[in-house]
C-alpha cells in the first residue's frame, strides 16, 4: 500500500473547510487545513502536499500571489477555488502557476474526480521518469524526475503543466498534435477545454526554450493543424 496522498485546503469559509475536509478523508486522503496564508505557510514548512486547494480571497492576503510564490518552489498541483468565475480563465491562462480551478459552489464528486485525475497523471509521470531520467535536445536538457529544464546550462522555472506539455511533446517528437489532443493529453479531461490555453502555453514555452521565440526551431506551429516538437537526431 502506498501512503495516503496529502492534500492541503487553504480556505477561510468554515463550512467549506468542514465539508470538503471530511469528504476528502472518506476518499482516503490525508487532509490539512489552513484558514489563512500564514497558517498555510506554517503547514508547508513541515509538510510536502501532493495537492493544494487554494481559495483566492483569504483574510491575510491574495491567493494569486501565494500561488505564484508556491509555484516558484514546488511543482505540486494547485487547484484554485473561487467565487469570482469571471477572473478565473485569466488566472489560469496567464500563468500564475495554477493547474486547475473550480468555482463555488462546487460539487464534491467533481472535486474528487479532478484530484484523482491530477494525482494519477503525476504518478504516471513519475513512473515513466524512472526509466530514462535526463533527455537532451541540443542545448535543452529535460530532467523528467526533477521536473526540471535547462537551456544552455541554465535552470528554467516551469509550472507543472508547462513542463508536462513540453515533456509530452518531446516524448512524441516530430509528431503533430492538435490543440484538443494536447489538452486531452496534458490536462486529461474535458471540463477544462479552452484551446486558447494551448496557444498561451506554447508561447510561454517558446519564450523559455527558444533562442528566438518568433522563429522557433523546437516548438513549431503546423498551420491549420497544431504543434510539434521538431528534432532531428
Ligand atoms: Ca475566502
């Protein structure tokens, strides 16, 4: 038996904490709760969670900034919980490092399904990395186990989803994928189906790995179809 996965709920609404916590415990998770960013930081100092549920409006600050700073240190999956439905596409698309979101009120079963999908994908990734840990494409080195990318010897910070997208494409180099295939492969379920997200992520990857992002040599657009990671041995 594997040890239970750890989830931290950062949320200040007592009812939501209570219901969500108890539900996730019945699903077999080890659950921590924080009612403020300060409490969250204290927990994160001593615990490495597998999954973070983060409310955006907390009594001592803004969840977005917290999300960004957590992402700089960790590749943990972050799901944003917000009442502000309008903001959320922007938040996800623009790269504060969140992996997913739900708007309140939300369904516990849906939350559980998403957590499971994210955790399974992380497990699968961890499995494949054991085989072959560092792969190189010219000046780009990808350490699959450490979720790290180096370009010209410099470590590049990348949120989990960016890394997974790059990783997926390099695993299938020279193969063309449509945006919707990439969404399926990396995000893995349809609820989160905005294909513009892919374009945003591709631009961010190019900014990070290409010498000249407007004339990419690795991440190529195949007009009318999608994208490929181009590499000749
Ligand atoms: Ca709140």
